[in-house]
C-alpha cells in the first residue's frame, strides 16, 4: 500500500511517543517539551521569535488579528491554495484577493502588481509543495507598495531560497505541523516574527489564547497509532476503521466541515498542547532525514518523467526545494488517480479546486470563477506523487512504471 496522505510521516517512534502520552496524563501538565521545541525551532531559524499554535491557520489568524486591520482591508494570496489560508483573512473581516499562479504552482509575480490597490495591506507568499516561490521578485513589488510580506511555509519547513531558509525572508512566516505536512503533530503550527516592530501586538494577542480541550488533544494523540495500524490494512478494513472513528468523533478531520463555509471552528485559535509539542519535537529532530528522502524520491520522478511527452514536470525551481509532494501534470489526471487507487497507489490531489478541499464554497472565499485561469487549468491536471519517508525508492520506481505504461 502506497499512500500519500493519512499521516505519511508516522514511524514506530512516533507511535510509541503518542501512546506514551495517551497513558501518562501527568506529562500533559508539563511544559518541558513545549519549551524545548520552541527553543530548537527558534535556533534553527537564527534565533527568531517563535510562537507555537495548534494549527497553521491559528498562527496566521492571530498574526492578522495583531495588525488591527479594518473591515475591507485586502490581503493578497494566490489561487491554488487551501481554505486554511483564505479563512483567517475572512475571520479578521479583511478581504482575500487572489492572484493567478505560474507553472511552478506559486504566485505569478507578473500578475501580482495589477491586484494591488490602496486597500492592500499584505501579500502572502505560498511555497507550494515545498517549492519556493519567486520570493525576491515578490519582495521587490511589496516594498515598492509598502506592503507586509507573510510567508506561507506550511509545505516548506526546511526549504531554502537562494541559500536562505524559507521563512526568514518576509516580515513574518507561519508553518503547519498538520498530519500530512513536512513534520507532523497531527495538528500544530508556528509563527515566526522577522520584523521586530510587529512583535508587541503579537505578544498581546498570544497572551489571550490558551490550549485546546483535553478531548481535542486526545483525538490528535489517538490519531497516530490508529492511523499507523489502519494503513497496514487500508485496502481491506483499514479505511472503514478510520471512517468509523471519525464518524464517532474519536478522530478529528483535517479540515472541519464549517471551514468549507468560511466559519471558524471553536478550537481555533489556540496554543500547541504539551503532548503534541512532544510529537512535533520528535519529528523536528528528524527534519533533515525526512527532507533528504523527499529530495531523493523527487530526483527519481524527475529523471524518469522529464523526457516523457505525456507528463509535464516542474521546471526551473530553486535548488532549495524540498518537495513535500512531487507534482506532475497530465491531461487525464483524474483517470490516472482513480486507476492508481485500484492498484493500491493512493496519489495526491492537491489541489483539485483552486481553493481546496473539494466542496469549499467559492463565494464564501470571495473567489470569482475565471479570475485565475492558469490555477483553474492546473487544478484539473495536477497529480501529486509521494515523497514521504514511508515511500521507498522501490515504491517510487513502481509508481513511475505504472505512470509510463
């Protein structure tokens, strides 16, 4: 079974860690792992101020809230994104303004400037699939218009752009430790502040939030061992086990139903609970190995498909890309994904809509159909190939053989 999502980072040590915290409730009251994870994360980024959250969207929301925006102020982001980026903008009563993407799946700098108005306050730079955007070009445009720059590093922890760590180039950056991100604590996130003038209000807002409920934390811890076991039998009973556990609210959903309608779940914003900081710390200490493996599999896919006329691979990307997933394009993407599933290869579909996941209300996201034509086209063609640690080199070669037959 090859699976691109459902917590593909989980290894045996992560399962042991989650089980230990499920039974050692006294550890939930400590803050040792939270402090250690924050210290190591901050050190990795040159000592920048770090704030830990229960989600990347909590981090983005709190940062936007700290800016004291007025209703109708505009925040620019790209199409071909997730409602987890658009929603926090809506939650602070600002307006998301979408810019089309280029063929690197990131914001097209050539189309950015035309979307800037007197109401524009910030630009969010997404680094899709761990492939850095054209950050310097975007920074130049933002500086000319006196705009804040927020780096969306949800896919890009450990990526570099022209030799500098992604997340250190804008005024602020947010990260996700979601179940299928670079590192995972099932839910989780962080905010980095690079512009010291923004720190004061962030501190004030952060002081107002607390950790989520104990039951919510239990759901995330329980996710680790149950998903690990279910994936071993996914094609038979595993997928039904996961469905039942979510149905009975023993496991959480990656995206809550209300988020598709632009509503904020009650567990946002919140801090990262101590047991989940423990999971994130274990994963963070494996970051180098996880990303080296991703790059190795990306090279296998690239070398095998670069001369194949039926597939379009990513080109002209920065050498610091980490490839959280490896994107390829094909005119029959949907058919290939369905056919692969029948073979036991669960390939990825980020993003089948210009604002994912499927079922998101585009009107509630303020997206106008037809406004970002390249994003809409690529959403019908993209297939994500797995690069996670549980996908071996041999698995990658099997996937390539399947694709080119």
